[in-house]
C-alpha cells in the first residue's frame, strides 16, 4: 500500500482536502491492517505496517517542521489539522520497534486520525 507522493508540499502549490484525506486514510488503513495481523498473531507483519507508517510520517514530519512550511500551515485550518495529526501520531509513539507497544501505537494513529479528521 503506497501513496502517490509521500509528502504534501503545502509551500509549493495548493493541496486540496481530498489529497490530505487520502493521506490520512492511508495511515488509518495501514493501522487497521496491522491490528488485523495482530489479531491473527502475525506480529512481525503487523510491526512492518507500523514501520511503513513511521517511515512516511517521519518524512512528512521533518518537512513540515521547517519554519517556512509551518508558517503557511498555521494559517490554514485544514493544513494545521493535518500537521497536528502527523505531529501527534508520529511523536507520541512509544517504543515503536517493540511488540508490547504495537497495538497501542497502531490504535493511537487511528485515534489521532479520528480526532483531527472525524469524517474519515
């Protein structure tokens, strides 16, 4: 499961609501897939889902943390919500390489998505 583009370049052109929601849906689907794998006792594959989420989120988080991008994102509520989702979901993961925190980390991604984008 891959995104067309891993980073939404808010500072280089208009990013519409559908593009943002597609990214959020991508993360939610991967988290759901990971939780399903956990229920099937396939922890290694579930951890791979979390690693895929983290890889893309890390790229986005790093890019969106640039001051010129943040200034733009704070001005637009939709962009601000997306930044907040990425920030919260990425930064608040605990021991992301451990099986014992796997379910919690996957559930947190879903929770942050539904908090910032309730219509997903």
